[in-house]
């Protein structure tokens, strides 16, 4: 009785248009005057997306620049000529002042020690070293890397506030002798700005990365020292190297390396960053008291050179710019860090989901081999069924569609609902002369309305729905309706196949269809969370349709909307892979874009419409917590992150280990390729198209996530779309005939 009420409602809506004759053509209107073509400005939603992607790329670039070239120090011996190095530098002290024409050096007085630390600040080792210095009340000079300053500004302020000196050790720790003047300028200026932003001071002392003692000066590194001298810096090398950067060095080795001969003063080189410095603090705790016992005192660069300070206050402009740089680095560092973990989490989830889907897909396929009918649905279902074909301007395909249905081995009644076609679709269907074909014409009202019209005209318990650009095999309907022998089944999804597999775009869709149906739908059937009975091939029980009031035009994905509604009403939805339908896939990017735009946008609408399923009990709740979460996570959120993942891949190739990045990418591609091969095997498809899977990653996948992005932006903007008609070539019967002969 519930269904009769639904049918009466539908019939009342279409009673004035229920006819098998084409109405008189509408009154012709003069064509509008041709409009002048103008360049279209980008939609604001795409501008927002472009800004977000650009910001993310900028953050990765900032993070890459501050971490990409940072390697720890190591002493470099002189390997080149020294004829361009002034004698004053070669024979002088470790503190060098030069303006390019005159050079002066300063030695540390006898019985005095300057403790210097390179490559920091480091959040683990710098505090340990500061603790040792504070315990013995001795000062230190920290030559800091600008990128580390920007990452740990709190440590920089602590070093300054505890009375220690801060020097410049470049921004990214490059070998400065190999860099041009512009790069050197950037390295120094950015470090000064970072220091100003972190601690409000500047620095007049500089230590080149990979520097050593005066004995290591040569023509190559002298060019750097001379350049820095012309910029106003004092260059500070060292007298004794603790060699704490060597992996095999022990604390005793460090103590021996930094103990001066006799009463000589010295600048000692330690490291508080750039690698494992766990031995430095412990060695320092032994070095300081030992040197104090020997009568040494600890001093600073400022005291040795007679300056008031090596860290004068920074200018206001430098502080403002410095705060901006530190803030940018902090944001970039956190975004990169969290995105790395997010990417790792999604990678693990993706692999886990794929493994689960493969296991469930295999179990589903295995059950098919244990009996003539799947899962012993019951005796053969032999009652007549109705096939509803909604059609809008399908003159290229409608004849093939109807002929394929007429050849069905199961008793059927065919209802073609012409939804206001203007190309003679209804006349073609009528002219075929099949007795079991009824053609209904109605003004254009959209696909859901056309299907509701056909359902209202049906007089069988089972209604099969298909598209007007699809053809069935003779046994398709028989296989499709067999599960209805089980009274708990409310809908059955069939197996849609791409018929036109020539051309790369169509071939990629063929691969996508095979994987989606052969693995995903099998798994969804096992988990009882089938989100979509495809419009190309699906069957419904009329009782279930009446219970959900038929198809709704609330969403653009009426098939997904209907399927979820049926499941929430307590019905079971299953998949029958033997029920095959052959459809014509879009062959151009424009057509594919329009189709997938509608699908993805409609799916989002359906998800939102049925969001309460997440908190329901019973079958609806199970679907919500399985099907809806799967749709949201793996068909919406993950694809939306795809552009960022691609940008991150480029980031990895440039700033991380390129080999590790490529290995990770190829590992994911291999997993995808293996799963595709498995899906083709399950569906008994030829493996020849699998070669196109790697190419899918560079074109098709990007196209799909751009479509999804546009759909998301459109959904946020509340845009509605109509029934979008795709251009069809027709000739599906000929294509299938050629495929059968092959």
C-alpha cells in the first residue's frame, strides 16, 4: 500500500505528459545576437585554491632552504696555494681583521681560553652546554647558523641573556668559497635578520663553515675571509679543535685535543649542534675544571680584541624584518612537520585499506565459485522485471540499448522515458517495433524525474535501471536479479564496463572501472556498505523504492543518494559481478571533466544529506561508520590533499634525499600496479592495458583531483548543476561485436 501511494503521487505529477507520441515542436525563437567574447577572470574559489597551494609551496621552500644544505662541520686541511694570503694572516692569530688591503690578527693572551661552539643552537645539546658553563661561571662564544636561529629563537635569547657571545656561521652552512657574491650576501644578511628577530641584537664576528686553524688558510678560503672583512666582520678561526664532530672520538680524546701546550692561550672549537654532540657537554665538564687547575681563565672575543661587545643592538628595521623571518620559518617548520606525519598516517591508512579491500575482494570472488548462484541466494528468480531507460538526446546509442535489452534471456518489460529529447530519441526507440517496449515522453525534468516516471509505470516487483548510453549482455538481467531471491536484498549493483577502450583517456577510465568494480565493490558488499548502485546498471525492489519515496533531485548523484537511503531503511545492497553492462566512456578531457564534476559534487551532496547515518543504530549506522567515513576519508579528503602531496614530492627531490623520495614513490606505484593486476585477474580482463597505470599518475590523477577540488569549492559555494549531457559516438553494439570476435 505504501508503494501505491508513491505511484499515485508520481502518476499525478506526469499525467499530462504520459504519451508515446512526440508533442508539437516548441515555437522557434530568433537566435540571440552573437555576444562578444571576453576573457573570463578566474573564479574566486580557484583563486583561493591557488593561494593555498602557493602558500604551502612557499612554506616548503622556506623549510627546504633552512634545512637543505645543513651538514656538520669538519676540519679542512689546506689543499691549495697560499700566495694570495697575506703573511700577517698566515703567521698571525685566529682573530683576523682585513679590509682587502691591510690585514691584522689577534692572538689570545697566555693562560687565557676562549670557548667557542659551532652549528647551534640545538634544542638537545645547547641547553646541556649552557648548564655546564653556568656551573663553572665561564663565558662562551656561539657561532650560530641562521636557519637554526629561526627555528629555535628561545634558545638564542637564553644564550644572550646568560651573557654569552653570538657569532655568525651563515644561514644554511654552505661552503662559502664555492658561492658567488649574491649568495654570500644572502647568507649573511638572512642570518643577521634572524638574530635580530630572535634576540634583538646583531653580530660583528664571523666563522666560515668547515673552517679550521690558521694553518689551513689558502687562496680559496682567504677570498671568503677577505670578503667578510670588507663587509666589516672579524673572522674568528680556532687554535685547537676538539674534533667532537668525529663519530669515534671519546671524551678523553676531546680533553687531550683542547689542552694547550705550555702557557699558550687558545680559541677552542666545540660544537653544540649539527650532529650527535652527546660527548661534548660531558667532555666540557672535565675540560673546564682541568684548565682552571692549570691556572687558565676563560674570556671572550670582545675582551681579547678590546671591544665593548660583539653583539650591538639591532636596528628597528632589522628587528621587524627579523621577526617576520623567524615567524615564517617557525610556521614553515611546523607545517612541514605536521604534514609529514599526516602524509605518513595517510600512507599507512591507504596501504591498510588496500590490503583489507584485496582480502575482502578475494573472499567475495571465492564465494562465487562454490555454487551456481552466488551465496545460495535461493532458487532461480524467474519472475518478469521492468527495465527503465531514462534518455535525453541519446539518438546515437538508444537503438543499441533497446536491442541489447530485447535479446535478454530473462523476461523483461522495457520502458524508455524520453526526458524532453530534441534529437528524435523517442522516435528511434519506437521505430524498433519491439512489443515489450513502451516509450514515455515528458518535458525535460532531469534524470531523477525520468526514472520516477518509469518506476511509476512499472508493474513488476523488481525494477532495473540503466542509462540510455549503455548496452546489456543477454544474461545481464538474469544475473542481476538473482539475488532478489533473498527477501533481505533491496538493491543489486551490476558490473559496468567501458566499451570504447581506444585512446588514452578511455583506457585510463577502463582501468579505473575494473579496479573500482572488481575490488572496491566486492569489498563493500562484504562489509555491507555499498554506497552506490551505478546508474548504468542497477536493480531495486519496488518495496524498497516506495519506502524511500523513489529518487530525489536533492543531489546530483541520485544513484548514490538512493542507494544510501535504501541501506538506511534496512535493506541489503549487494554486488553481482556477472551482470555486465557496457557503456561509452568520455573520450575528451572536457567531457570527462563534466561527468566527474557532476559525480564528485553529487557524492559530496549525498554524504552531507545522509550525515546523520554516522550516529544511527542498525544498518544505517553501520553504513555511516563504514561507508560514509570511507567516502569522506579516501574519496574526498585524500584526493584533496593530492596537490600538496605532489608539491611535497618535488620538495623531497630537491631538499631531502632524492633516492629515498623516489624509492618511496616507486614503492607506492608498485603496490598500486600489483593491486591493478590483481583486479584485472579477478575480473578476467586482459592485462594489456596495465602498462598505462604509471602514466595515470602524471595526468589522469591530477585531472581527477582538480575536478574534486572544483566540486568542493562549488559545494562550499552552494552551486547547483543540471543533468549534464555528454556527447556520444554511438555504435556500442559494433564495438562489443568486434571485442567478442577478438
